[in-house]
């Protein structure tokens, strides 16, 4: 019987397998940031251990950093960033600190440097590590104990998750993006639908996505509960990688590509579960509730708890409506927002900024609008293309790179009761600041919403 | 990590689904660089509501949290586990858990127990009827017991053994350092390094 892509990559990385034990898996790349690493480095120090492979490890500062120029003013955030600097220096780990040209959100810089390649195992103390699976590797988030384990041994004991195929047939209609696709998938399978699985996204619509779009889809795999999401590498992947700083060169490139081409699910392989979705039926999606599975087409209205027969879903909807300050039956297009955020590891890449700029060109925003590039390299490229001028002329704020308003750890937050349209990945209660209310959207919908002040698709303008 | 064999204590029912780790410990609490003091952040936004179940004095001292489905979804923050443990919980019972949270729990010796929906519901109702009800979570026998009920749960042998022995994963892996070195010698030559 043939093997799935996930099985191939997994098998390639098994260091040791014994009956009744999890596999010991080799980790090709370990990404680190300031929030989930301090206690792990402390653990190493206490045990007198070293980082086994600093040359397979890279660190950046992203969660705590302010996105306006200047130092960190919050003393606790500052200590955390300084602790990372101390640890990186002591253990010999490459670090891209604030202000450095290579700094950025951890899941944006890996692919950008060409460090994320097909067939690799990649981990980070961050659940959105699933982003890197867009290149055809197995990439997943881990906790701090596991961060310490990888630092000390470059391996992880793990059971191989089951495999799920999400087959996306048809083509995405014009104006419908990778973000809408993944929001629709999560709405369909639910926040627990992927638990225990590695998801492989397949089918025509997936093949047609750019690398940026594929990263957006894989990024949010965790919001469906999946441990990882992946997409088989193809010419789109190779074109993206070619010439990047850490991509192979010359003969090594040819060898690598030959191997990468073998990284696809065999025709006779069997997935543990298959989910089908028709891309041609999709329209722009937005979330109305407090988990990413509570999403609907923008054409819909706020649902009523009575719409749900399952008592758990009903009480979740009741609670969500109360927290979100929404009334059942209100058309989603009538929801007014106070703030628009374009950025994060879901939608903070150059293509996302281009699509937002296209909508904002020659228009004016009427809400507070933050445009935050996912990395300093994205920022630099956007400025070379003049996108920052478009944003500024529209009245939006053009910021420095970081996680920004994706989570309430840095100065970019919502005030209690404030409502945002956000290109990030989590609409959890308080995610963007205590009492803040989040609607997840694509960059295009975010930009159009900034123009009208209520949830809007570009086609409505 | 402390050994876990059998634990008996009182329980607190958390009648919510999708309790994500942002709720268990909001991001502002993640800025600390130490491993202690996270109990103050546990459910800190929800605890501001006097009607929140953890503020109910009848559940004081509870060591078993009985939650709705999809507990611990979202962010990978292990701080969620630390906060629960430092607040006093030894066990979380739910019908479904976020994968990363469940993994993190077993690394730290907080036992995540999966019971069927109707059993979770029954236990929640029993605890609501009698907040002083004793609940026994027997890892050795893979059973949860209360008031004459006894419900089996599944956990893989290896994780159970590790929890019962209180073993640290790094120490276990380092016993196989030779295998790791051998694997490293055979890695594909084009794989990137960060240097
Ligand atoms: S952008 Fe958001 S989701 Fe991504 S790493 Fe930063 S905080 Fe996490």
C-alpha cells in the first residue's frame, strides 16, 4: 500500500522506534521566540546541559515588541526580551533582535530565509508552527517542556498523528482568498475536527494557491484542532525557495528538488479521514463568535442559538453573542468596527499587504487601521513597492514588524468593548486585549471594512 | 515531575466548551520568565465575574476540574498547565482536549482524563449536587470513581508509565544519544543550517 505525504516525512525522521513507546523523531529546525523559551533555557542551565544543535536553531523577538520605533517601555516585556538575548548569547543561538533587518514574526522569517524546506520537521513553542507545513514538511507547535527537550536533544518523542485529507475541488471564485477557504474549512469541521490528525490539503484549488496563500491555510490548521497541516511541494514551492539565503545551491539544489518531487501522497495511499469541500461555492467568510469555527459567509446574518440542536454548540453560541455584543438576525454587513488590523503570521506577508493596498489605493479609511508587516524584510519590500505610501495616503498606520494586535502582549491592543476586523487567526475572548471583540477576515475584507467602517467585501465598494 | 498514581479530591464543574488556553491564562501573564506565580493568572478574566464557578466558596480546595469539551485548545502556552497546577489542580476531565495542551499536561504531571460526554455531564451534575463529593482518579487502574460510579478511561501505556514513575523525558531520551548521533550522520546533505 502506498504512503501519505505525512507518513513519508515522519518515517524519514524516526531516530528510534520501540514497541509500546512513542517514536523518537529528529527535528530539522527549531524556531524560538521570547515568550515560550525562558523557562526552557533555565531548565538546561539547572541540569548543566547545552543546546545540542545551535546550528539548527534560530530565534527572533516578535510577541512583545512594540510596532512603533523606540524601546520597549513595559518593564516585564523588556525583561523577557532581554532574557532571550542573554540566553541566545550564552547558548550560541542566532537571534534576530528588534530593529534587525531579519527580525519578524517567527513563522514569517523561517520561510523568508529559505530555512523552511520541503520534507523537514520543524517545531516551535508556538501553535502556529503549522504554517511551515505549506512547504510539505511536518511542522507543529510544542510546549515549553518540549522546547527544552528539543534544545537538549534535537529530538522529540511523539506518536504519529492520524492522517486526514482535506480535498478542495474546483477553483476559488475571484475575490475569495486562502483565508476565506480556511475559515470555511474550520466552520465546516469545527475547532475539534482536526484533533489527533495531520491534515494534508489537496485538490485543484490548493494547487493554485501561491506560497503565501498556502501558508495562510496551513497556519490556521491548529484552529481546527489539527496538530499540523501540510501541502505537497511542487513548482510553486521550488520557485519560492530558489535563491533564498538558506536554500540549497548548484548540485545540492538539483539533488534536493529530485527528492522533494518524491514528497507526495501515493495514489493508492489511504487517509484515516477525508473531508471534501467545493471551492467554487465559497464567498468571503467572517467570524461572528469567539472561536474560529464560528464563521459564516459575509452574506449571512448573526445566527441565533436556537439554530443549533447540539446543546454544547447552543450554549457556546449564546455565550459568544453575549461577549460579542451581537443580536441574532443582524446582517453581518451591518456590524460596525472600531479598528482594522492587517498583519500576523496568518496574513502579514507581502502578498497580503499588496492585496490590502490594492483596495486602499485612492480611498480613505474611516476607522483606526493598523498595517503591520510580518517581518522587517516584508516591510522593506513593501516600501520598495511603494505600498506604505498607499496606506499612509489612505489614512492607515504603517508600523514596524511584530505580532502586534494578533495578541494582547504588546502595546497594540483593543480596549474593552472595542470591535475589530482582523486578519489574524484567533477571535478568542480577550485575545486582542481584555474585553476586545474580534472578527476574523481576509486582508481584502479588512481593507474594505476600513473604508466603510462595517464588515464589507471589496465587491461592495 | 511528581509521581501520579491515584488521586482523590473534590471537583469543580466548568460548564463551558472550547476553553482555550487564552482563557486559562491570558497573554498578559505570559511575560514572566520564571516558572512560578501563574496561579494568579488562572482564568483571570473570568474570575473577575463573582458568579464564575471558581469564585464559589463551596468548591474551595477542589483539585479536579471537570470541563465541557475541547478544553485547552489554541495557543501552545504551557503556562496554562503551570497555572492550573499552581492553583491546585491535579486532574482535568473533559470529553476532548486540544492536542498540545494534553501533551504539555503529561510532561508536567497534570493528568488529562478523557471521558465520554454523558459521563462528564453526569460527574458535573453530581458535583453540583454535592460540592464536597469525593472523586478518585486512579491512573493505575485507568478509572474515575465517584459515589458508586466507576468509569474507565484510556491512556497509552507509555504515558501512563511515565506519569506513574514521574520520569523526565529528557533523561529518557539522552539514554539514546548514540541513536541520535547515528541518525545525524545520515541526514540529507542539503538540509539547511542557521549559521
Ligand atoms: S502573529 Fe499571532 S499567531 Fe502568529 S506568532 Fe505572533 S502572536 Fe502567534
